[in-house]
C-alpha cells in the first residue's frame, strides 16, 4: 500500500507487490479509529472505485470478467479527521486485486481479503480519543449530514422485551389458556373448553370439575369498598354467647365463684350434690332470668371479697336484668293462665325469687328488701306446684327454713304453714337428704309453735293481763319441752352435722325458755348456753355446717347473761364471718350487742328482742 496524491494517479511502476499488501494498512491509526456514519459509508460499493469499471457494473462483480485483466486496481478514499481540515483532506489508497488465477500460480503469495462489515453498530461505537466530531464539523461541507452522532444511553431500567425493528414481523408468543376446565388445567392438558363438561375429560374417562368462575375486573376503589363490606359482614356475624347471661370476663368470674366458692356457704352440702350446682345452675342455662339472678347473687358475694368497681357495676347489671325478666315472665304467664291455670309459671321463675331473696343476705341489707321476694316465692309455691319433683323438694325445704327463721327476728312475719298454706313435712327419722337442718326432721315445727306462744304472751302483756303466761300457754310449753328433749337427729354421731343438730336442739330449747320464763340470769339457761357453745366449738372451721349456724348463734346470744359467754359468742360470729363472708352476720351481731345493753340496763325489756330490732329500724334475715 502506498499513499499518493489524489490528483496524480499512480503509474504501473508504482504497483505494490502482492507479498506486502497484507499488513501495510496498520501504519495509519486514524483509519482504525475513524467512526463511520452509516451503512453507506462503510459499504465497499460506495467507497471503492476501479479505473475501468464502476461498482454498479456487472462486470466488476460477476465471475465472467475477461481473464486478460488479472489484476484490478482498487481505489479507497478515506477522510482523515485527525487533520485540522478533516473534511478537506482526503487520502487515496490503491490496492491491486489479484484474481484467483494468479493465486493459483503463486501458492506462496498471500492475497488480502476485504470483507463486508456485518455489524455497523460496533463501528459506530468507535470514537477517537480527544476529538469531538460535532465541534470540528463544518456545516457547509456537503457531507456534514453524514457525521456520526453518539447518542448517550437513556437512564432507567432496560427493556425486558426490546422494541421490534421497524418494518419487521413481530412474533407473537402465545401463553397458556386460562379458560380451560379445572381438571385439564390441573392435568396440564389442552382443553377443548366444551361446556358444561369438556370432551377431553370425557374422552379420558375423568370427572370434569367444570370451569372456574369468571372474575370481573374491578378498580382499586371498588376492591377497597368490597373489603370494607367484608369486614363489616365479619363483625356483624360474630359468634353468639353460649349461655345467656354469661357475656363477659366478669361474668365468667361470677360463674366460677358460684360453682367453686359461693354455693358451699348456702347449704350443708359441699360436694357435687349441692342443689345450687346440681339443680339450679343447669336450670339457669335454659332460662336467662334465673341465670341473671344467680350471677347477681354470686357477684354480691364476690364484691364483699373483692370490691372492684367493675365487679360492683356488673353485679347491678345482673340485678336489674333479673328483675326485668322476672316481671316480664310473670306477666306473660298470667296472661296465658286463663286457659291453663295450672301452668302459671315455670320452675325457674320460682327459683329466681329465692335467689333474689338470698341476694339481700349477701348485700347485708337491713331495710326489709327481702320481703317482696319471699312473698312472691310464697305465693308461687301456694298457687302452683313445681313440676320437677327433685326441685320441688329442694325449694320447699329452702323456703320453709328461711320463712321459719324470719319469724324469730320480726313481729309480723309468721311461717306460712301456720295458716295452712304450706304444711311442713312430718317428722322423718332418717331424712339425711335434707339440704338444711330442722325442716325435714321436724325440729322447725317446735320453733314455729314457740313463735306462736310468744305472740300470745306479747298480746296479753300489751293488753295488761297478769300473768302474761296463763295456764293454757304453760301447758303447751311443757308439751313442746318434752318433744324437744325427746328429739333425735338422723345424722350419725361424732360428725359435724351431728354436732350442728345438737346446737340446733340447744338453741330451740333456749328459745322456749326465753319465751316462757322471766328475763333474768339462771343456772338452767347458763348451762344450756354453755352446752350449745361447746357443740359450736366442735365444728371444723371448713365444715359445711357453718353455712347455717347464724340462726342458732343468734338465739344463744340473746340468752347470754354471763359476760364470759358473750366473749365466746363474739368469737363465734367472727368465725362464721370468716367462713361465709355473708354481710348479714354483722347486723345480727349488732342486734345481739344491743340486747346485751338492754340486759344490763333494763333486764325485763330484753325479753322482746323483736321489738328491739324494730326500734333499731332493722329488718333482715338471719339465715
């Protein structure tokens, strides 16, 4: 290769031998670094011209050229942009093309081969060092539009799928169909989408599971509205409470306290046969009003142990619900009683009245709040016989025990059986199934008769008759005394219940003695009180007998003329309070202490403690 001036064509003598043509182009570095513009600038058809034939001539490219021209002169024009006048400086290179015939004749010569550039983009990336093509370009040059432009790559993430070339055919890739049946999609088989069952499944003897439901496109706002609607639906469909009346954590505390703690202080029985757990609680699960009554009762007792505001508030909630349900049930039953008078009320309604009367004991109420509940229970028991025999036996014994005990501390409350409304059961020698002592074993019959004698003596005293105890009253008292001394309990000896029965026997005789005899100290009354306190000391501190000790302890206290006995009575009240925590114990002790004051000042007036209680504006149950 040899550099010549463009205006002076090379002569034949300046031809370059074929043996030196291969490596001489590297002497010009500007040629390797020159960035080409486009395909037209790199094509040898546009940049190579021969002396005799043009590039477009068929003779220059067909293999049928005459053999007389074995060597073809090729002229290459290259613009040198490294020169200050790059566009005006042009260098011309001449190549002698050797035909294949010459190559065959000289096997040792190397023939250079000019190949067509396949990728123009690679050449466009070639950039000379320190040269800005745009800065040196002359806009007046006719070839200025062919200057290469190096466009910087755009920012951002590259396309995952490049744009197709203009004018080219884009190949469309088909994805999996999502409209086939569920079975074919699971088996990864092509589905013919025949409905209701595709033929492909029928052909392969498989069960076609049908087609998934079509999803309707929704905007983001519609999806949010649907989600909010689902949340509202979930809230409105919360699980209901399993048992009516047990609706909070406090209610569960009330229920646990009723089952494991409070029920043991209401009867003699502490095991699972306790009637409050065995009879009333299962009945309450089917009756909302009774459940509210029992939870109110348990909450009242628990509030004495744990006076938390939440406990007190929930206790009153159950109380008002129990009263409201009780009224509505009685009203509904009375309307339906015209057609069926024997089906006035249900057994749970009777049990609710009893539970509400016990609530006054737990609250320590002393203004006669128990009276409407006890009167309602009396009316229901007189006018209607409970259907469940086991419940009837329990509820009659429960009512009679509280009704007879109530007559000991009031002037106008007298046992219902004295009027023939509710007759106490006859004496049962082996009645060990009783929940309370004194009812089924006949002892409360003697207490009721003593109460009747007190009413007659009080009436004669108020009318000014002397003596107040006439011969007829004295004769009846002697008969009662004989019955009390002959009375025997059905409980086996040397047991807590046997000691409790002896305590009841002693207190019944004291009640008779304080009714017939004058109110003054005596050896007889002192000995009987000491014996009664001895039986009280025999009771274990955790015995179920402590649940019904208040009434006999009150009678012994109203007959304690000796100061040493009064100290023992006070300790008995403290032990009883520690066991049951019923708040009617303190009012009972207050009355006893008031009777002691009357004994010390006006001993004769201590006989009528019912009148003393009334003067103190107190009215409560001592059960």
